[in-house]
C-alpha cells in the first residue's frame, strides 16, 4: 500500500514566515540562486541552502559558495558513475523531504538536480518553484531539455526569465496564473558584481569555454572543438581557454590536449567567479557552449559565437548579439569575423541585455512570500469538475 506523507507541508499560519529551501548542484545554480537566497532572507523568509553535490570539484562548487557568501546547511556527496550519482541524489532528496517540511523547494535551471529534487518534493506534497523556467532548445538529444520539460510538469510556480520562456510555458498548457515573468537572476549577480562593461576599443582576444557532454564526450566532436580553437588563434586573435574539469579529462584521455599547445592559446584552470566575469567583460568575443556565458556576454555587450546548433536562449541570436555555429570550423570562423568587425562591436556594446534588468531575485522573493501569505502556495487536491471543465 502506498504511504502518504503525514501532515501538510506548507500549512499557512498567520504571521509565520515562509520557509524556503534552495537546492544547488552546479556552479551556475550556485551563482543564480545566490541573489534569490539573499532576497528571500531580506523579505523575512527562513531560507536554507542545500548543496546537492553535482559539482564536487572545489574549484567548481566549494569555492563559489565562499565567493558568493553562501553557507549550505547540507552538502551531499555523490560518488560513482552517472547512474550511481543520480540514484544517490534522488535518495538524498527523498530523505530530506521526509525529514523536513519547507513551504517551498526552489530549484534552478536544467541539471539533474532540478527534476530529481522536484520529484522528491512532490512525492511529499511540497510545492516547487522553478527559477529559469520555460527555456527550450527544441533539441530532443539534449539532457538539459529533458530536465527542463520535466520540471514544467513538476513545478508549482514557474519563474520565467524572458517573455519567450513565458510563452513557451503557456503554449505547453501551464496555467497563466502559475507563470511569472521575472528576468534572469544571473543579471542580478552581474549588476552587483562590481565588474563593469569594457568599451570595445579596450577589449582584447577571444574567450573560449566548453563543457557540455555533446561537445566534449565524443572524440570526433572534441577534435572539432580543438580545431576551432586552433583556427581562431591562427587567424583571428589570442585565445584564453579556462578548462572545465570534464573537458580537461577528455582532452587528456584522447591525447588532444597537445594540439592546444599553441603560442596564442592560453589554457587556464577554472577561474574564481569575479575573475571569470572580468575575462568575459574584457574579451572582444566569446565562443562557448555555455548558456550562462551567453547571458553574461549579453549583459556586458560582448558578442558570442555559440558552439551549438540550438540554444534555449534565442533572444541574443534574434538580436544578432550571438550567432549559432555548432562545431563547424568554417561557420565559427565566419561568425567570429563578422562579430569582431568594429561596427558589430559598437552595435552590440550599445544593446540592452536581452535576459533581464538585474532585479529578478526581488520579484521572486516578493512572489513567493505573497503566495505564502495569501495561502496560494500549498498543493491541494482538486475538487469535482463542473460539466464545462470535464474532458471531452
């Protein structure tokens, strides 16, 4: 017999503060949830952060918690291969919600943490707020796309970063009252970072990042990436390439690391958050498979060559601030040439950021605390349908 959790989690009591738990497993989640944690605390909520352990390398997670002034209440450890890590993450999440009864679980983005924590929360009747909801790449081979669409079915409150993301959710049947346009919280981080946009005349070089499984796991695709990096350094500008641990491992395992031994290619270890922002702002061009870097480049007015065939962030592409090139060397070089032209540099530098205004976290905190105080947050079983509401 199925056992149901005892007692309602988010039972609204007059004058009781919202209890919110935020779950961050990777470097982008840490960055993007940091302003939400601060805004919720400033709004009077009892806020707790759980580090789910997807990024276990200190340079990718632990250092970022310290850089952003965050102290997780729990740090989970995930060992073994992907199957073991996924199983452990779901197990830890289910046990967490069996022992803790927050009013809302807050997840961000599209990693494994999002659907697994959301599943566990819903199993225990706890509402889920999804930050950065509604992004869609339309790529059926993308694991992140699967996570995003699963989150749409599991979330209670959908916090969309852009009008396009909001429209995606409404087209998929999410009720209008559950979808809120708030902006992207990465812009909050950038607004308060102290790193200012750099005038085009003072920018130098190309910043490259790559970490996605579709980019670096298959040897032929990794070789194509290396070929693009070399070609950019040969014909366009000096290249700075901070290596994600996953990418460094794949380069070493395939022997392709030696092909990056080039006088105009500088390989770096993962950088502290502020230093990475300085690299983005000071580069003439970014070439990346990272969604977060596309957003950061948009904030600083830096053009981007997107090393993917699709992106869940089409706003920059629509404005001409970013160009999709995949891992095609000729397309990437052509895009870099066009975006490095002085006229393009000036045009993009003057563009408003297409991803937000830097006040998303304040809107999220206001929405969640309002939903809590008005009793709209707890999950409820629906009553009988009227004849008009019955399926046909």
